[in-house]
């Protein structure tokens, strides 16, 4: 079985760890994996060290006909059995490149609820009639995607969790927060997210207005544009303004999470949640909003779920965990156990492999 994966691996290895591991482990199971897209040097080295062919080819726009021409040549030459799209822009162009007489099976991936049947642009990517299957990374995403198809096409979506492996992060050192002037006995609450409305960063910051704890609590905000002026303004008005640290985009996000006591995710909607999975892998308990697929990650043994857009409830949940060391530590251990037993990467890899086998039979 020969599979072409389309990717965009320009960010740090940790950000794409789940997808990289998926490709490597599928190759170990017997398929021949080729990877097409953009790569940073670190990711490319990992892939090539695992005997995976990397093809540096990525479209320059939504429709790049020079790319389409090169992709056609590649598809004719290599005769792939399956193309697995892990990047939307590439899928739009590869779907154009696949000729009618090519029996290749086409599989897409969706990790959010951002596609809609009434959006004509979706017909070129995730809702393309050319697609054979679309993998959804949570039941929440699966139910949404299924509603966008009609008739027999409703069979196209399939749910496979984006599995993680806690051992990926064993060698990551916990960040020493004394570097930021935070006392050893203080409670550190981390939040990671690119600043967009759906991420609800402002609700995390506003929750600091509603803390009721005996402990000294510090908020650490991480992510692209998470130090935007509008967010910093909220932080400055907080009763714990001196304890709010805006770090912006960081390559050591997992280290920062591992060194913290609580991880908070206050999204309005969330397909699954990479940072939540990472926090669970490093034994950090979760406070999250009822934002969709992310709530499938945890149960009551490893975190607290609050209503969306409710800073008061978020603040109360953080205070509860801050004041109970035993509960907080046990929830962290339970979170890691849940990754290893319920949401582990091996299950996801087996499910992908089974799907591919069924497609080419």
C-alpha cells in the first residue's frame, strides 16, 4: 500500500508531533509513506531518518496551476493507492491534479466545525464530491461534518480520535517559573492559544477577577498574538495584574505547561484540543469550557468543565483546584492515565490503517 500524505510542517516538531508519529508508525505497519508539503529542518530530519520520502512542494495560493502540473506528474509516476490530506490548501490543488482515470482513494482530515454545505469554496476541499472519506478527530466534529453531506455522501465522515502518547514528552523538562519571578509555592495556571475570538482568551483573563483562593495564583498566557494590546488591557485591570504573564508565541509551550499546576482552555468552540492533550500527557489537571469536542478528552476524574463565556465559573474552578493539592495532583495523574488508556496514539494508528485497507479492497 502506497500513501501520499500532504502536510504543512513548518512549525516546531511538538506542534505536529501527533501527525508525524502517525505517518512514521503507519510506515512501520507496512505501508510506503511519501510526504508532500513544507518542512522545517528538524521535522524533515525525523522523517528521513525513518526512511520516509519528503517531497518539498507546496502551493503558493488557493489555486496554483504550476503546483497542479507538478502534482499531476508525481501522481502519474508514483501510482499511489491513497492520498491522505492533512492540509486544506494542498488538498484543493491535489484534487484538481487527480485525473479521472486515476483510481487513487482520497481521504481528508477535519479537526474543527468550520465547514458548511452552503459555502461553495468547501466543494473544492472538505466537501468535494471526489473525496472518499473525511476523518473527524472527535464525535463533536463528526456530527457537525455529517450534517454537511446529503444522501449516500453521509457515509463519508468517519470518527478517529487524534491520539497522543505521553512518552513523547518524557524528556521535556518542566519550566522553572522562578525565572519569571514566580514563587515556588505559588499556583501557576497556563493557557495556550492563538488569539482568535473562538479561543476565548479574554474569558480566561477575566476569570482572574473572580478568584477566591488562599494561594498566590499566577496566570501564564502563551500563543501567537496572545499578548495583543486588547488582551493586555484586560490583564492590567485584573486584581492580580502583577501575576499575569503574557509570553506570546513560544517553542517551549509543553515545558511551560509541564511546569504549571493547572491548564485552562476557555474556548467558545473547540474541535478537540492539542494543548489539552499535551497537558494531560504531562500530568496537569484541566479546567475547560464546554466548547465541544474538547470535553471528550477529559472526564470528571481529571478536570473540571465550566460553561462557555462564564469567567466567574472558570475562576471558581481554578480556585477549587488551587486550594486542594491532593485533588489537583490526583487529577493530573488521572489525566495522563486517560491518554494512555482511552486516547492513545496506537488506537488512532490502527484505525487509520484499517480504514486504508477497507478503502483499497
